C-alpha cells in the first residue's frame, strides 16, 4: 500500500504524503502520518519535521469516498492528524506545492509553519461537497488569515494561489526552486534560532466589525445559496471561531460536519463531483490515445454560437480562425467578441494585457482558404442538414487530410453529415451550449465512424477549455435536448391542464432549477421549440404536444427577442412580466380543444417534469446513447440548470427509489395524456430488480 513515508535529511525528518493521485487522507494514510510524526518526535536526532506531498499535490483533502463509511470515523480522524502535528514539541513545517485543499490545508494549518511553491492552489472547498471543513479549518483559518478572508474562502470554496494568500499570513515563505530543499533549510533555520512553535489554536481571530461581517455574509448566503445547507453552516462555524474558545469552536465544527455529511444534498454534490470525473473515462476508447495536437482551431460561422466558441478558444490560449462567407455577419461576430473582452476588462475580470493576447490569437476572415492550417475545424452554421453537408464539403476541400472536423449541431444526425464525407472517421459532434464561452457543458457526439483520435481530440479540447465533456451517441437531440423535449412536453401540457405558466416556472424554480421552462424558452426563442415540434410531430405522431405554444408562435411571440412570448418584456429588459394577451391566447387554445381544466398543484408540476427527464434518461441509457447514468446527470447539472444539490435527474430518481418512480409515473396513466409518462422499460426492469441507475 502506498502511504506516507519518513526520511531523514540530516537532523530534519521529512514525512512525504504519498497516496496517489492527490494524497487524499484515507484512514491508512492518516494512520501512517501520525505514526511518522510520533516517531520523529521520539527520535532525538530529529530537530524539525517537514511534511511534503509526493507527485502532483501536497494533499487534496480527506478521502471523499470514505464518507458515510466506518473508515471516515476510524481514528485518527483528519482533525486528530492536524492536532498531532500541532501538539509536537519540535517544529513541524508544511511544504506545499500544487494543491493544498480541504483536509490537506487543515493539516497544514495544524503545522507550526508553512512554506509553499509559487502557484499552489489553496482552498477549503468542502462547501462544494455540501459539508464544511471538519478538521479544524473553520477555527484555524480565521486565526491564520483573518476572519474576512477565511470566511470568503470557506463559504465560496474557491481557491487562492499561494502568492495571493501569503501576505495574509498563511505562509512564512514562498520558495522558488526546489521546495524540499528550501523547506528543509527553512526548518533547520527555525530549529537553529529556537523560534517558538506557532500554534494557531493559541492565537486570536483577527479582524474588525466581525458581527457585521457575519451578518452580511449570512444575508448574502441566504440570497445566493437557496437549497444548499452547507454555506450557512460555514458561516455559523466561523462565527463560532470568533465567539467561542478554540476547543468549543472545534466541537461545534465537528458536530456540524457530522450533520452535513449525512444530508441528501451532500451526497448529491459528492455524486456530482465524481460524475464529472467519470465522464472523461470513455468506454471503448483507448486511454493512451491523446488526440490531435491543437495549434490552430477554425470556426465556421460567426453567429452567436460561432463567436462564443471563438471566445472560449482564445480564452484558453488557442489561436482561432473565425470565418463566415457573409462579411456583415463576420463583422457582427467580431464586434461581439471584442465587446465581450472589453466588458471583461471593464468589470475587472481580465487585464488589458490579457485582452491584447486574446485579440492577437483571433483571425477573422471571409476566406475559407484561411482554415488550411487548422488542426480542428468546428462548424457552427445554420441548423439545417443540407446547409451543413454543403459546408462540410467546402471545408474538406481546404483542410489537411488529418484535420479533425466537428459539427456544432444540437440535434442533427452526425452520421448523416459524416456519410457525405470522404473520411467519416475524422468527424464528430461538438455540441456547445450558449453562451459557449460561459457554459461548462460540451456534448461530444461519437458517430458510428468517429475515430478514437477524433474523439480523444474532442475530450482534450473540453479539458483545455475547462469544460466538462460528456460523450454521447447519435440520436435526435443527443442527451440533453432529447430529455428536454420530454420535460417541456410536460410543462406545456400542465398549462393546458390548468396550471399557469408562472406557476410552472415558480414551482420548478422553487425546487431548485436555475430558470423555469417558460422563462428559459422565452430566452432561447420559442421559435426554436416550434421548429422542433413541427419536425417531431411528423416523425413521432404518437407523441402528443400541447397546442397553445404553437398559437403563441403563430402570433409572432418568439420570446425575449420579439418582446413577447409566454411573458412580455420591456425593451432592453430580460424581466418576464405577466401578459394578459398570452393568457388570452392560451385560454382560447384550451377552449378550442374542449379541455376541462383543473387545479394543478406545485407537487404535480415538479414530479411530472422531473420524472419525465429521468424516464427519458432511462431510454437514453438503454439505447447506449449515454455510457452511464452519471453522464446524464452531468449533462443536466452543467448544461440545463438542474440543481446540483439534487445530483441530476438520474441521481434524483435513485434517491426516490426506482420503484416509487415507476409507481408515480403509472399514477398518471389514467389522466389525459398519461401515456406521455409511461415508464421506460429499463426503469421498470431496474425497479423490479431493486437496482439503481447509478451503480
Ligand atoms: C475534506 O477534506 C473534509 C475535511 O475537511 C474534514 C474531514 C473530516 N478524495 O480532479 P482530478 C480523485 S473533503 C478522493 O481529475 P485535477 C478524483 O476523483 C475534501 N478522491 O484532478 C480523480 O480520481 P479518478 C476536500 C479524490 O488534477 C483523481 O483524484 N477536498 C479527491 O484536475 C484526480 O482528480 C476537495 O474537495 C479526494 N479528496 O484536480 C478537493 N480529490 O482519477 C477535491 C481528487 O479516479 N479535489 N480525487 O477520476 C479537487 O478539487 C481536484 O481533484 C484537485 C486535483 C484540485 C485536487
């Protein structure tokens, strides 16, 4: 077993955390660190101790997979490891490189001194897992860097670089060059000079107006983190650090940690963490295939999507050639890109040098020949099969034989596009979400002929753009939009049956969705849904739609872009206002169909919409379009505003129990349009076998 080891560098003992990949603090690892600390303490030849990490991290924190198992509670727990270091009578120095997070940082806070390499990422990210730092972090960090900075870090979970946090008092030295050598020299200096052992537990929490700070943070958390229990508890714990003696604060932290780690929200957030990482492991793809080296990427089409993709590429440091055959569209696209970077500078998110670097990476041209040197071409033209095929033909006339070609279609058949190519193996789908420079999700569509090389290039691109790439097979709408169709079907039918659009939006927003379906479709454009319905109602006449949305579209109500959709919009505003005209059109449509409306409650709204997602997810899983249920969850959490603290539609169904899901879906069988919710075969099978989607 690979665990911490102890070496001697003269009179300095070096304990190396060694538990790949991130030196997480499993029970075995914790035990071995404590044993080495005690051995070093007992060894008269040792005058100081350095704790350092092997590989690419000092320490990524507690072993998350141990949570909710006996191993997490087995002593020494992480807090006791930090306490052992703090309690030693010889100086203990944490030497941090690359990553010190969660329990890893808490262990370092237990040490008497800390040094770091430049650029190390320092964080207490527990809140993102629905817990709080449970190994003394909420009590020691405010003592180390002051209450304000500590509260920011603990509540946001966001990392700071070692250089940025050093002046706040976390590090005694930033060591350029060899960290071990520097840390050993530093440790020897401390011992030589007989420097006092700095124990944070003995120091006061620094900062002014701390009650105001706690009160204002509490308010901000309540506004920003509806549905997430952990952020408010993080504030409580820092308040405890301010108000209580250290040991009482620690007891409060532990109790709160143990409560939070059992919550459904924490379990769901941890699922989301591992699901995102699992998505990069693709069945039937040799992990040694690295994909094409990307020196230049070309984007075809300078519309909203194409220019958003160009921004994302340049932001990641990739040279981009953006082309559009229409000079006016190209100019509009370029202006949009330049405006995005100017706004980022104005808001302090980008410095002028960064803006200049990005501009230098961007070439815009109407000449398709300019894509000749591209390693990857991403087509982002109008969503029409004939147009796409024609564009691919022209692209292929200009690029090298090994250039990877991607279509940014959101629903068209990638195999059909590839079939028109002389080399279908190099073609894949890269479905970006709008705005492409903001949204984290990238659906990577693996066609029948897509080569491993092309697929690996798509995955590497996702990593480069700091997006989550989810591989899916070819079907109408891929994972996300195919499920969305079922979700929207229910949302529209619920209005036909008697709910108001606002009630539907409010119910789903209260449940945790970032935006209700009608506000979302008003933003995306009701005409897009209309076009899809027209096509699908021919291809799948067995799947009924509510009719009122078409009536709205026929009246030119396409949403925000036309100032009216399901809601009304004042010029320049995105606020969805009630609109009696929309209500009138809906009522007229329902009357014309002779539908007897009824009272529809919030519980039914949420249940039908959310379970429709999971039900279609089951079909997608059954057909092999998604490799695993967690990939579907990742798509919904990162691309569709599904509440992360509920884990995703498949996780939610698992948490409900699949037999209950089947029972709830069947309960609608007798209602009008009940067949739209008939349980998918895989769902029924798994429920009958007592299995889950996420294994
Ligand atoms: C905590 O510390 C609680 C304490 O306060 C109290 C305790 C009582 N455990 O992200 P990557 C795996 S809570 C287990 O692709 P990167 C990860 O799943 C913890 N596994 O690499 C993946 O495995 P696989 C607080 C972990 O270089 C592999 O490592 N800490 C852990 O892009 C590589 O991960 C956090 O929340 C872990 N703690 O980023 C930090 N961490 O290869 C969470 C990682 O099988 N971790 N793995 O897919 C991270 O943010 C990133 O992983 C990190 C490296 C920045 C460390």
